[in-house]
């Protein structure tokens, strides 16, 4: 029987009881919460995501709310992507950097009003960072973590499930746009988003006391379509080339190194944190870049952050940051953060716990 010891530093989500009943067998800490990371059958969880539909408790994807007269200004100061044309009801994927241009998060920034934004964050204390910057610059804002908990519905049949819940209009909702809806009488913000390339939505629960009800409503709507529980699948996201902040990045990774250049606007005002450093990095030339790596005849570690050394001609050139066996490619694959001297087609050696594994570099995504 699985047990989780009491801990004031780790919160459970509004969907926790529902995930236990659905068969969760393992959890991982993320943003000071517990996220389900296994339901006991990785192959079935992968197949549901690729061929049917999966529902995920991703309430660890916390929202940092910035509101007030200077909210738009602070949102832009924290974002190296131009937000000036972001409309109410729209979200944008945004790299966030420190003053040296190092990546510290990659949230989706949702614009709820001219004076209200949510930063839907990866694993890091962005609330404290935003509060510090606001205080330092004497901005008139309120910053908090609201009672908002996302539930993801992902897979090729996810749209059908969500349409059954809310109506056919959801099929026209654009990527990263959102709308206020009711699941029965449960208030939800419906966002076209999700950490997979299989398509889907995130239902932002606005009342944490009703998590089990929402989970069950989604499950019931998807029974005929083969719905089942899952989580952000490590193998699918590697196949799809999706970046995991903190897993595929280190403390010195800048956005240019991990394929985020198109989300960086170097013409932004100097008050944007990291923008001057990024201009300098771009001018001097990026030293590393992110490629794929295929391991010949071996299965790599199953999807998690690994950071194995990579050598080329006997010299370390970088790291393999994740890895897993891809059923669709019938190969062991992963990401490589390596010197720009390395190019697709190069043969490298991955140093895995004393084993020397031969691999070939390639472009991302794999699929």
C-alpha cells in the first residue's frame, strides 16, 4: 500500500483523492505539490495519449496572478517576449530570464484583463521573484497565487470529450486562447493547451473544493472514447521535442540554446529583465544548442532528467538531458545540449553510468 508522510511543505491537489481512486502508484514533488507520475501501466498510459484520450492532474502548474494599474508593465518586465499585442482571452508562451539572460521559467502568460494576468508556471518560485521585482521598481500591483488548478485532457479524442462537456464551439478555440465555462455548475476556465503534441485542453478549476467532481465529469464524458488517467508523458514529450524547464536546462541555459529564439524580442525596452544580456549573447554567438540523440541498440533512462556526459572524439561536448524508449520510432532517444561545434549526423558517445553508448545527433523534434 502506498503511503505519503505528512509534510507541511508539500500540498496535495484538489484532484488527489480522484487520482488515488483512479490507481495512482507514484507521485513527484513539483511547485511544492504532489503530481501523479504513474498509474501502474506506462505502456497503456502512453497508448491512451497517442491513440485515444488521457486526463491528467496538472494542478502543480500553478498560476501567479498579477493585477493592478502596473500589471501589464510588470508582466512585460518579466517576459522577454513582446506582450503588447496579447489580447484579453489570449495566452502566450513566454521565456522568463534573470538579469544574465539565463532561463528561470517558461510559463504561458494568460491575459484576463488589461490589468490582470496569470503566469501559468513551471517548477520555480516565480511568485517570490515577481514580488521582489515589483517592490524593487515600486510598481502598483497585487501578486498572489489564486485558487486555480488545471486538469488536462490530452490526446486525439480530447476535443471530442471536451465538446461533449461544453459544446461544439470548443473546436474553434485557438491554441492558448481561453474562455469561461461551467462544467455542470463548476466554474472553469477552458484553455486550448497542454504538455503534449497530441492535442487537447486544460480545464482550470476555479474552486478547489470541487476537484473530485470535475475529475469525474471529465471521466464520464470520455468513457465511450477510451479515456483513462495519465500524466505529462515523458516519452511522448521527447518524441515531440517539448522542452522541460529545469529538466533540460541548467542554471546557465539561455533561451537561444534550447530552441526558444522565436519567443525572444530583442527590441524590447531595456527595463525587461535579461533583454540586454540576451542582446550581448546573440551578438557574441551562442555556445551550445539543443539537438536530438538516438542511442544505437540501447534503451535510455525512462524519460526523466538524466544529464549524462556526451563526448565526441574523446572530448566532452555537452550532456544528454533526458531519454526514453520510443515505441513509435522503435529506438532509444533523448535531447542533447551540446557545443555548437556538434551538428546533426555527428556520432557521439553517451557516458551512462560507466557504459559508453554510441549515439547519433539529429534535429528536433523526432516526430
